[in-house]
C-alpha cells in the first residue's frame, strides 16, 4: 500500500514539474531574443513574439518600444501596421517616439515647471518653451532591463527601469515596469506598474503609430475613427491645455460615431487650425466598451484601444513630413500614421481641476492598455 502511495506521489510530482517545465520553456519558444545594438555601454535586445495565429510583434529594450506589428487583412494577407526601424542605427537616429513607452510625463508640461508641496521643479524644455514627453532624456531614450517571464502561457516580455531621483528633473527614485503580452486574440496588452520614494508626478503611455493599410504605404485620412468621448481638451498655440473641457457635439471633434479622419480635418475650426489637425486629448466616458476604434475600409483591419485612464490623445501625425524613413526605407508622409495615447491630460500638474497625476510614496500605480486587432 505504502509503495503504491509513494509511486503515485512520484508520478504526480513528476507530471507537475514536467508541466511547469513545458510552460516555462513555452514562453521562451514564443519569444525570440536577439542582440540589436549597444547604447551607452548597455546591450539592447530585440524580441520577436509569435502568437498561436503566427502573428508577430517585435519589441526592443531601447525605450521599451513596439517596433513591428504584423497582422492579417480581411483576405489573410499579413503586413506590419506600425512605425519603426529595421536597425538600431536607424532607431537612434530616427524619430524618438515611434512605439516608445513615454515617461515620466507623456505630452507637455508648460514652461517645464510644476510645484509639489511648495517646491517648484524645473525640467529641461524640448518643445519651444515646454517639456514634451519627459524631456530629451525621457524613458523613450534609455535602455530598459528585459525579462521573458517563465510562467507566461502567451508570448510576454517584461521591461523594467529604475529612474533615479531628479532624473530629467523629476523628484523621486521611481521603479517602472511595462509588461507586454501578445495574446492569441491578437491583443497587445501593456501592464504598467510604478512606485516612487518621493512625491512626484507621472503620466505614462505608449506612443505607437498605426496605419492599418500597412506602415509607409499611404495616409490614414480614410481610416474611420470612433472615440467614446463627449468632451475634449482644447489647447493654446503651444499645445498646452487652456483649462476648458469642450463638448464635442456639433464640432469636428465628435467621433462618438465612426467618422473618417480626413472628413473634417481641414475645416476652419480653431482647435484644428492650432493643432494642424487632431492633436488633442479626449476625455473618456466612464462607462465604455472601448476607448477608441479604428477601421480601415480597404484592408478591413480594425484596431480597438482599451484602457483604464481618463484620457486618450488622438494625434493624426501632423508633424510627419517624409523626413522620417522607417522599415524598408519607406518615408512616413504627412498624416500617414495615427496615435491613440492613453493617459492623463497634458500639463495636469499645473491644472488642479484635472484628474491628479501625483504619485505618493507607498502607493503603487498600475494601469493597463490594450491594442486589439481584428478584421471586418
Ligand atoms: C504626440 C503629441 C504631438 C507630437 C508627437 C511627437 O504625442 O501630441 O504634438 O509632439 O507626440 O511628434
């Protein structure tokens, strides 16, 4: 009897460890890791994640960036639909934000100044008088540590970075994590986690550009966009919020039902003129199935964006001017990519009535953004 019990125990333990071994090696099989370059003496890696459908996402530890998303159109033809570069050289000499994690403060802080508990902090400015996307040395431009978690059953890469106190002018040592999961439903799930040891501000996002025709092929003016927002955040000529939250009803900013990006983009409407197109945060409704949806009638590709954040920055690629040449040397022409950057409103540290972007020691900031791809 004893022998039978012992034998069964050995079989059970054996199969458990075999299973966990299979699982741990599974993520390693689904995620290929290669050297991509070296930056300031630190190795940079490229990760190729292949899901059950054979669809491929590529990430790099430089800026924790998404650099390739290959998904099928309605006839099954696969193409990369995000901006990026084939080589590390191209990446460091190219646009700093394509696919990057942006921090510590995505979008602008007016005059590079904010005050916390009576202390004024000054950041380097890099966009006229203002600080954009965490300043010139933001999280898009550092090498993150990367790990392929053993227990994941779909392709997953976890990037971590220790941002020192006063880095780029921001107070507090901050530990940040951005975990990317590429699910078998063709969703990129990004889980962010941040902790600080001093009161500070935080607005983290991902800056991927999308063109559902295929990146580098043509503009995105025919993409049909829906944004579940009744209000948006008007800006001044420096793209700093004026403080107003304006209803979208009756304006070219009403995307509560699907509208082509190009349909109203050149209208003589104050905010379109100031932004050179759409470059605004939309105030997300609390009860929503998704934040935003993009449909390309030509390829049939659909992108849905889901998040738990109070806003999404809809940017119609107005600063693109063909000087940025990405994968395959293709020029990214004016308005050939759009961004849907989930997060807080720009310049919130200077607008006490906006949702707070303050992070205190002892608190853990967590947030999730999903980019879901399908066809229709
Ligand atoms: C966007 C921002 C634009 C522009 C772009 C980077 O997030 O809204 O104004 O700065 O990043 O080129």
